[in-house]
C-alpha cells in the first residue's frame, strides 16, 4: 500500500532533522520549517528514497518583450492581466513541462539518479545532456521510478490547480501585474 502525503511528509521531516542540526549540535528551526513547508509533493521511489517536488508558489508577475512586436506585446500584457486561463496555464507550466520531459524522453539526454546534499535518503533527478561521455554518468532512473515521478507531478498539478482556484476565488486578477519592456532593438 502506498503511503499518504501526510505519512511521507512526516518521514521527510525526520530525515531533514539531521540536515538542520548544526555541527555544534544546535537545531536550526527556521531552516527546518522552510524545508518542510517547501516540500509540496513527496514520492517514495522503489528503493525507498524520497523524491521531493518543491512548492512553486503562485506567479503573479508577467512581462513581455516588445522589441520585435510592440503592439503584440502590449496586447499580450493586457490579455495576461485579465485572463484567468492564461494565469492558470502559466502557473501550471512547470509541472506540465516536467511530465513532458519524463514522458517524452529525448535521445540527447539521460535521466539519472543524483545524490541530494540534504541526505542520502533523498534523491535528486538529473537530466544529463552529456550522453557522449559515459565515464561520468550516474545510474539511469528505472521505468518504475519514472512512473512514480510522473504520478507525483500529476498529483502536484491537481493540488496546484485547487490552490490557484482558491486564489482566484479570493483575489481574482487584482494582484496580477503585467508589463512590457524594451528589449534589444
């Protein structure tokens, strides 16, 4: 049976306690709270290590380069300031691009396990673009773990969509800021 997010977050908090303990034995409570709060979705991989998806926050500031199409940039900024669909799309873009990266694996990179600086019980996933030099590659991520990671990102999309809907219900587009900037001409 798969663990719930609550159980995984408790397990993550226990792991992070060691990382937040300084060399002199004191405990960094602020760093601990930041790390545990920033863990948006946690997935347990087949080897028992945890994969963490960080909290992306809600993006409310959008800028557009007007160097090639001044009128188009002005129109896009105006559209972005009013469109809830654009707001949702931009705030979910990262999660969707990660699902795409894991689903449509390109030939020019390898998806590898990486060590987390926080603990050996946590894992980072690296997209290694240096496929020609096999000397420095880590282990390839298994298909089972890729499926677990994709499922975690899908869960993150559901959670973040609900969060965005609550934000829009409370604030609407009131706090969204858009602008254009004069790029290279």
